[in-house]
C-alpha cells in the first residue's frame, strides 16, 4: 500500500511501517529488519485486522506516528536520504542526457548511477540512449533502499586472511 493511499481502517495518529518507511526514503523491510532492531524503537500500538480471504494470518502492526518520528529525530546517524535540487543541476528539466553526464551533474561516480538501471522505476532511455533529466531527478529523489553509514564492521572469521597483531 503506497504511503499516499487513503486508509480508512488506520486510526488517526497511527501508521504502519509500510506507510511510514516510504515517507522516509526506505523500504518497509529495511525499517523492519534494521531500524526496528535498534534500541528505543517504539513498540507497536495495535494491529490491523487480518486481510486474508478467510481471515487467516496476522494483521499489519500499527505504530504511533509521532513516536516513530521522535525516535528517528533522535538518531543522528540515520540522516534523511540526500535530495538533489533540480535548480542546482543547471540544466533544463526537458534535456536528454547520458547517465555519465547526470552522475557528473549530481557529483556522483558514474557507476553509482548506472547500477540503478535495472531497478524498478528507473527511467527508460530514449531511442538515442539518453535519459530525460526530469525523470532521472524524480527517480533519484524518490528511490528507496538507500543505506546510511556502514552498519557494523564484520569481525574477522577464523581461518580468514585477516590477522590481528
């Protein structure tokens, strides 16, 4: 369920992780797996009724939206996703450009941009292989699943080539 879809069954002031994650540039699974495991993450405030055909399964968890927002504001390492201001790229939105030029315009490495080509929602190229600047900016500013700083360094496993002095 997209975050903008009206949901008459969700009480005012409450939300689901699916709706809340989209507002913060993350996927629901990312929030559920990584953020919810962090200390102080708010407890669920309730549950929606099961939506199965025969009433089976569990309903989606409800959270107090203000509690979620307050928790996120208190997490200095979980900065909001970077947004590119369309006026900062100094090009007309109707321009058609290469991915390399787009990467240079937003100050990213070319591979950082091109690795998104196969992801859902990435704009299709025109017949000449160029992309609409407006569509690229829209995709870049609304893509989900971006990661913040590295989670935790993984410890050296026994038998690995890393040795401690």
